[in-house]
C-alpha cells in the first residue's frame, strides 16, 4: 500500500494551484486538488477576466460618440447592467468548466471543498469530513480584499468580490483606494455612466507607477467625470434609507448608493491550519517561502498571492509551473521576477515594463528619457481630446532600454511585445534600427529620436 493517498495535494483551484496540479500530474504524480469556491480562482471568477469584460463594456459610450466622426449615425444606446452581468456569468462559467476539464483530463482528482492542514502531510476536507494524506502539499489559496478592520459600518461596504454582481448599477459610487483595482473599477463605473468618486489616503493614484502615467490616467479620469478626494480616509460608514454616507476623517461626508473598498489585498490564510502544521508566516500573514516555493516545513510548499511576492496571475502560474517541474519533473527552475510587464486597464490604459522614471534615475546616473505625446489618428477624426503618451527610459552608459511606459489605446498590447525585446537586452539603437509599422501608434516607439529635456533645463 502507498505510504500516502496522493503524491501531491493542492489547496486552492486558482491560477497557481491549477497549473501546479496539471503539470505535476503530467509528470506522473498522483494529484488531488480542493477548491472551496469556484475553479479558476480570483482571476477567472472575480478578477482579471470579469474586470476586462466590464472594461470593454465601459468603453462603448466613447466608441458610440467617436463613430459620428466617421460618418455613423448612432441611434439610442440603452445599457442593461443585468445583461452584462449575465453575459459575464456565462463566460466565466465556461472558463470554470474548462479549468475543471483540464484538471480531470490530466488525471487530477478534483474536490469541491474547503481544505486545511492537519499536519505537514495531512489535509482535512470540511464538507466531506475526510482526511487525506499527501507526500507534498501545495498551498495556493490566493488573497482576499482588505477592509479597514477598525472601520465602523464596515459591513455596509462592498469589495471587488461583490462589485461584479451587484443587483443593479448604482447611480453614485464612492471607491476607496488608489491602486490599480480601485482605479480600474472607477473607470468601469464612470464609463457606464455612474457618478464616481475616488477617495484615497495619499495625494495621487497609482503609487509606484511612472509619474507621467499617473498624471495621464488622472487627466483622462477627470475628463470622464471622476471626482478625486485625496488625503482622506473613511472613519465611518452609515447606512441610510436611500443609500450610504461615508464620513471622512475630517468630518466631511460623501453620499453614495454604493461604497466600495479596494485598498489592497491580504494573503488568504484563514482557517488553513498553518499553525497546526507549523508553517511560518510573515508580518502581513504571507506564507514565507524560498525561491523554490518551499516553506519552513519540508513537505509544504506555497505559490501565488498567498506568498505575496508579486500579486499577478502570470506570476502565480509561473510559480506553480516551476514548483511542479522542480518537484515532479526533475527539471528544477525558479521564477524570474525581472521585467514583469503589467497593465492598468483604465481608460486611458497603461502598459508598463521595467523601471518607472523615478527609480531609473536612482539606478542609472546617466538616464536618457524619450517621450512622445500625440493625438491618435482615431481621436482626431472623432473630435476627442485624447492623447497617447509613450516613454522610453534608456541607460545612457549601456544604451539599454530600462523602462517602457505607454498610456493610451491598446497600451497593454504594445508593452507585452516590448517586454520581449527588453528581456533580450534591447538597446535604444535596436529600437531605432527597427522599421516602423505605419500607420500605427506603436511606431512612435521606434521613431523617438530626441532626448526629452525637462522644461526648466530647456529654458536655460
Ligand atoms: P487565486 O486565483 O486567488 O486562487 C486561490 C483559490 O483558492 C480561490 O479560488 C479560493 O477560493 C481557493 N481557496 C482559498 N482557500 C481555500 C481553502 N482553504 N480550501 C480550498 N480552496 C481555497 N492579475 C493580473 O495578472 N492581471 C489583471 O488584470 C488582474 N486583475 C485583477 C483584478 C481584480 C479585481 C483582482 C481581485 C485581482 C486581479 N489580478 C490580476 C490578480 C490575480 O487575480 C491574482 O494574482 C491571481 O488570481 C493569483 O492566483 P493564485 O493562484 O495565487 O490565487
């Protein structure tokens, strides 16, 4: 009889867990996986995928308006929130099915259950009331949205978990937060015609991103009608007969039909039995792991958001894949966190890879900045006051491109391709040698010739 029920038991059927389970099974391991909510995890069910679908939905009003510039007469354009939610639900259910089928096809035993550790080799399934043993256990339980634990009336606020499935579209929403999730939801709601306010405890959204990108999004959002309340937080949320009142720390109030919190996410380790198994966590509750995703307990590993390394789907997937190849495929490798391209699906959209200017300036004493801002062809005809901004940061000493930032239409699509060149160590001369693709917005990336000079220096 085998010593354990499984070679590997995975807790969490999201991006990282599913990849690790499938690849490990492909290497011949006997694998089981438990998911407490829905297969696909945050990304598929209430993250990247529904978010992008709603971003598409939110951009149609601008497209309808633009169409007139191209000779189209657009008639009535009523919007049904209910139809959008239903269409989204159909799509994520389809994807959820594909995730499950993929696991089953790989020979993974799939459980719909909440799992917790009993010890380093044992997992308890709550619903089934069953204990399972495994040679190795992988924790891939993701993260969960934060709400200030001291906030009075915190039960009245929603998070990204609920925002996709609201019964009706609010007329007024206030979103607390300034990170990419808060900003993306503000763009979605404003685009759909909701009176949207962003309240943020600092003085500018999208901390950590390149300053020019932050400014571009803020400007675009102001044009969309988003209102910003900076340097404020909520002290109390009050429910009224018609909606909610957010009482701010300075005594002022914000009225809304819905108040949403998007102030960050924490590792999802509640009721996971980490103490029972002796798994060590860090100050933010994240499971501490080494480069091979190994915890302090030899048989227990963790990948994805629960380890709070970089909270992105492709990163969780890579970590899961590296774990599986290393532990079951005799192909050891670890995830490389350099040059991760990211996007903010705001309108305008941001695509970014490499260092923002403020970090590049400290890392490279001879930094050359190339910037181009222009009105895209489509916006000219549409009569829209919309600009695209592109920025290349180049280490003057080596000529290597160390940062690329784009704000504007399809920025994410452009930057994914630039990331390949940057990974290969592309120099500015390589960009210059590349033939432009005309007419496109991205051709600007290979035609920027003049170094940008700060206005103060230019005046000297
Ligand atoms: P998850 O995908 O969160 O999966 C964890 C799974 O574990 C969940 O399904 C959960 O139900 C399950 N689980 C938890 N505890 C247990 C338990 N005890 N037993 C059984 N199952 C359990 N990333 C991007 O790259 N691009 C984006 O555009 C993007 N947009 C996002 C938008 C939003 C609104 C949010 C919230 C996130 C977004 N992310 C995005 C982040 C991305 O979703 C996460 O980084 C990714 O899902 C992490 O994968 P994971 O496998 O670590 O965890």
